[in-house]
C-alpha cells in the first residue's frame, strides 16, 4: 500500500460516490483517516456504500445535511458536483479546503506523471500517448477522466510504470499541490460555462495543470491556440510547443506532407490511419509527450500506422448497405462537433442533440455545408432545428429514442453517405453517460444489419 504524504488531515468528507469517490474513500481508510461519505443519489444498500461501511467509513445517503461538515478538515469532492450547492457554500464559509481525487493521486505518485487537458481531444491524446509508451516498452496506464480513478491506478503502478492522466476542468479546479512531470494543454475554447460561470474561470481551471510545475517539468502546449499561448506565458516549466501552421524548433510540427519532432521527420501524413484533420493536433501533442519520455521513433511510427481511434470519438462502427456509420458520442460541445463535421468530404446525415446548457448552436452553421439531413434528439431539438434550417439543411427530423434516430437517419441517407452521431451536447437529459449514448447508437446501427 502506498502512503499519503504531506496530507495532515485526519477527518475527511468524501462528497459523492461513483468511481472516484469510492476509490478516494478506500485510499483514505487504508491510510488510517476517519472517512465520512455523503451521496444524495444513492442508498445505504448500494454495493459501494455497503463495502465502505464494512471498511469503516460513515456513510450518509439520500440528502446533504449540513451536519456532515461537523469535525471535517477537508472535502474530497466528486468533480461534477457544483460549488454552488448549499453544502459546499457552507464549507467554503467555514474555510474547509475542497479538493478532487486527482490531488490525492498526485500526493501518492512517485512516477513521472503525464497530465493531459484541453477543451477537446483529451481522450484521443491520452490514449495515443499511452499506446506510444507501451509500444516502446515503457509501461503506462491510463486514468483520470477516462477509465479508472487516478487513486486506484496509482496504487497499482509498478516501479517503472507511468500514469497518463486525462484531466477535466472539473478535476483540475480541485487541486492544491498536484503537478504532472509532463503537462499537456491541447486547446481552450468556451465550454462548461453552466459550471464555471465565466470563460475566465474555465481557463484558470485548465491552467491549474501547470500552476505548480517548476523549471524541472515540461509543458506541452498548442502554439496555434491564442488563448493557450497567452496562458502559458506564466508557466515556470520548460515549454514545448506543437503547431500545424509553422515549424517549431523545440516541438512537433507538420508541413504539407509529413510530421516532425524538432528536426526529425517521423512519418508521412499519408501513412497515419487516424481520421480527421483535427486529430493531427492530438497526434503532435502525443508525439511531444512520447519523445520527452524517451519513446523511440519506430514506436511512434508503429502506433500512428495502426491506431484508428477510441470508442465514442469518431469511432467507425460499420457499413450498412454502403452507408458509413460513425459514433462520436463524446462530442459533448459545439467545437467537437465542428471538428467531426470537418472530417468528412462526403454527404452527412447528422444525429445531434442532448442536454440544454443554454447554447444557441449558431457556431455549427458554417460547418454544415455537407449535412444533407439531420435527426435531432434530446432537450436541444428546437434550437438545433433552427440552426440546421438556417444552415440550409434540406431535411430535418426529430426522434425520441436513439433507435428511432438511427432508423430515420438511415432512410435519409444514400450509398457512400456518412451517418454521424455527434451530439454537440452532454448526454444527461436522456443517458447517464456519453458512453451509454454511444453504445445505444452502436446497438441501434447493428439492428439495421
């Protein structure tokens, strides 16, 4: 068991169960802490709750009484819980520190962590980086906002293993001393303003990925993104840029035909199998992280000539009577859907919609030139209908279920068309996760076969 260091707190409230809360609570219990768990949306009979009670935690479910703060010295919060909830407002009034589970993982880690964040591309870049490390016999495990909780994975790391963390703004907002050896800042665009309230707050949360780095650490950043380039000026770490638009002497870049790291040509673009021009940014970022970690050029080449993408991120599902079905359920904001639409030259039938966060979707309209039809789902149906109509989409339909949406999209499509699920919205109005939404899409597609 790895021991928490520089963690002087004895009485800890874990707010929210789920995978990160359960993992954090177990770690704290193993380190001899008094742990109180509070979750409104579960019950005492929940498997995780029962297991934690057996291990010695006090578990309070069904509501968030202010009494759960009594004697508490620090709160480990589920990243998705907003700070505006009365319990957290009272905690802030009492000056109780609030962290997220990745802060605990950083406290435990003795390896060279790689942390990756950005408005879009985190999952692909995280997966690519880990694939490159493993291909070069430099063992790596993925955790954070993808896969397993960071505190769970960090305890299983062998001596020479690295942890590659996908980090959301929600997670990064709750860090105090956390710092990865290699930080990656892919891009910053307007997103999650329902949670962060202002773009400045959102940007500052993202920048927490490098806020504690020193000159001995590395910060990989997108030199083509103005917000990112301005933000990293404050960083103390060694800066490593990547760019699609210009050559950079200390990072990764492209020209019309090839991909380079510093002065080395690594691969010709035609040999890269991952679809979508936007994925070149993710590839360049992963190359930087890999090269800084000692990965060989051959390992990078091997991954880029075989890696076809991750589940729910422009994932090719299958072809049905000449129609190509792509699952991009992880496109939970407008920017992600813009990039998905830009990835195809052939006509598209778009399935989109979901949780209404106040967006009007006007920024999608310039990207809908190839959209011949749209099938819209969820709370944002009306808003997306207006945007699609104003963009000149000729046929627009709505659907109440994913199966219905897939069937309607199929009938709107022709041979060689792309049927693309790219919602531009979070899933929580109809599905518990974007993964569940994507799985329902895949299941519905296979019923057409």
